[in-house]
C-alpha cells in the first residue's frame, strides 16, 4: 500500500468525504457542507481569512478527491461540490470571495490533474462549483467570482455564460 502524502487536514477531509459518500441522500450537498465545515474549522482564530483559506484549500481539495477516488465515486461531482463549499465558507467567514474562488478552482484543477483526471472536465466542474456558490451568495459575489475566474483560470471563459438570471 502506498504511503499517504496527505497532510492532517487532507486526511480529515478524506475521512469526512468518505463518510459523506457512504451516507444516504444528497452526496453533493454533503460534500459541500463537509468542505465548508473544514474551511471554517481550519481558519478559526486567524486574522486574515483570505490568506488562511488560500493556504488550506489545496489540502481540503486533495483529501476530498482522494476520498472520492477511494470510494469509486464521481471525482468531478466531488470537485464541483468541494469548490462550492469552500467558496461559501469563505463568504461566511468574511474572506474575499473572488480570491477564495480562484484559489479553490486552481487547487481543484491541479489536484485533479495529479490524480489523472481529465483537466478540461475538472476545470469545467471547478468553475461551475465556484460560479454556483457565487450566485447563491449574491449579486456582488457572483460578479466578483465571474470576473476573477475569467481573468485567472485558463478555460474559465468557456464555462462562464453570463450573469445569473
């Protein structure tokens, strides 16, 4: 068995995602909630929430994707849900939503690539997760997320169709 390179946060995320996938009901929502809870827990007591999230996001995404792979579940649904959960949590704690969206999307694409997943599909799902979270947060967040992703993430413009209805 290969030695795990996950950090403590990555291991906790992986275990939490596996529990969410084993549960009944809406897996995507469970993963989003798990990701959001982990973001909030790992940055508790930190002064600059945006920087703290940017540092932890890769660990959370890595754990989520490894958990999905281990369970034989849809990695792309996991990417979308994890990114959405991270963006929502960023908003909840007062972090810069646009920067959080970019950090989560970049991490998801990089981790997916290292896991052997299709980069184009990973990009689409990560961007979609960030967009949906931004839309749920509100008009200003939606606009900020769209602009940040369009200028920072290669391939994001292909996914971004326009402002939410």
